[in-house]
C-alpha cells in the first residue's frame, strides 16, 4: 500500500513538472528577439512606404512639368495657327485684288490686240487698194495717154473732156476713232470712270459700225459695274449680247451680267447665266472664272438632268 502511494506521488510530481514546463512563459531572450525582428520588419515597411511616397511625389512633379510644357506648346501652336490664318487671309485678299487687277490689265491688252488686228486689217485693205490704183494708173499711162505720149492735162480725162468735180470733201469728225477709243480705254484703266463713260458713248455715237463698237458698249457696262450701278451694267451687257452677235466680248458680257445679277441678289438668274458661259464658251478664261464663282457660292457648274420616269 505504501509503495503504491509513493508511486502515485512520484507520478504527480512528474506530471506537475511537465505541465509547468509546458504552461510556463518563454524565456525573455526569445521574446526580445521576435520583437526586434518585428520592429525591423515594421521599419522596413515604413521605409518602403516613404520611398514609394518620394517616388510618387517626384513622378507627380515630372508629370506636372510635362503637362505645363504641353499646355505651353498648345498655346504657342494656337498663336502660330492664328498668325498663319491671318497671313492666309491677307494673302487671299491680296491675291484676289491682284487677280482682279491682272484680269483688268489682261482685258485691256486683249482690247489693244483687237485694236491692232483691226488696224492691220485696215492697212492691208488700204495697201491692196493702193496696189490696184497703181496698176490702173500704169494701164492708163501705157494704153490711153494723151497725143504724142504726153500725159493729159490736169483736170482733163483721156478723151479731153474735163473731169467731173467731185465736190467738197465731207466733214471729218474732230477726232479719229482710234484716238477716241484709246483715250476712253486709258481713262477707264486709270479709274476716271465718268470721263471714260462719256468717251465710250461718243465713240458709239460717231463710229457705230466700227469694229470696236461692241467693245465700247461692253466698257459702258464695266464702268457702271465699277461704280456699283449693277442694273445699268446689266442693261449695257444685254446690248452687247443682243446687238453684237460676233463680238469678242460676248463671253465677258455674259459673265459680268451673271456677276451683276448675283450682286443684286438675283441668284437663280445669275447662276443660270454663269452656267451659260461655260456652255457657250468652253475652255475660255470667262468660263473658268464663271466656274470659280459657281464653286465659291456652292452651286453646281452644270444643271443636273432630271431623272428618267
């Protein structure tokens, strides 16, 4: 019995020792080591967070600088675009005025060329008349001279009968057709429109059947157009189109009539006349100007055919 109790006591003591060993706290050295490692890890996390924040701040500063540079570049580009647009507008305005000036000068040169051609034709006809007269004189001298080969006395025909008196010469106009036309054209080109109108009107009054009469009538329309009298210009252009079917100015008259109608707000008739220029005078400068004007106002250059039914 006693031995049994001793065994039980030894077992209890051993169990208590084991349980105490199990339930007893860890040594202070082990706890301090884990705390140090934990503190080191926390410190590393804090340092990593700080480094990340520094990198983000640096990146934000760089991004802000890039955005500001981009905004500055956009503003400079906008200023450059405005300057370019202004320059383009100035070039267009200057080009338009230069084109009008060149067109006017070209028109004047064309008229001068027509005048020269007319003069050459007249000189050629006069030369032919002189040659015919010389041949006639040679024939009379060789076959129908006075007796003894002497020429007939002045004022006598070859038969001895006094030549009929042709009578007084008809009165000549105070100025030649060529001089009057050139003066009128010069005054028109220099902007002296009132004097040019009077001179072109005098030309038509004194030389209605001259080769350049249709040109004078056309320039009456040009004078009216230049002074803003679009109705008067249309009336003058209509006279060219109606009374001078062989004029060099038919295409120009129809073109300027259409432009004057557009200036008066007569859009349908103006478009119709501009299209007619291209139809009647294809591949001409007048047709190209008419097409350019139609494009400018957004109208088709030709009438579209109606769909078949």
